[in-house]
C-alpha cells in the first residue's frame, strides 16, 4: 500500500456537512478505507476518473474516519460506489470490478 498514490486533493468528504453538500447535486461517492487492500487497488482508477472528468463531482469517504457519514448512508461493505442526484441515492455499485466501475462512470457522464 506504500506505493499507492494518494487521493486527489479536494475529493475527500470529511463530515456530514461535506456529505450533504455533495449529494445535493449529482455526485459519485466512493466509500473506501485507506487500509482495505481491495479498496486500495481501485485508487489509481478513481484518481484517473477524477483527472479525466474535471466537471464530474466525484468524492470519497474514508469509512475509518467518517463513521457519521457511513451510518447516514447505511454503508454495509466496502468498496462501495454510490450515485446521488438532488439528495437522493440513485444507484449503488458494490463488490465491483474495474470494468464495472468504468461502466458506472460512463453511465453517470
């Protein structure tokens, strides 16, 4: 995990206020853990999506540091990607492959 690049600046939702502001628009949120090996292998893909889609509101929540968000969003497993539109949870992608994640992002864009 030492060779894994950090998440892009400005993409972490740190508290409930950040979360509610993000989901008030169309937003993709990755629920992840810094220490989860399965989660870590998707970080480069997440970073690539952020870099190649600067107008797409895409964020991550570190489930180890943001238990309030995890509880409000009813997260039961990670990694977990969710699409929110106008404050409403629209779609979830859990237990996914790299191909699934790319299809999910293409659907959103």
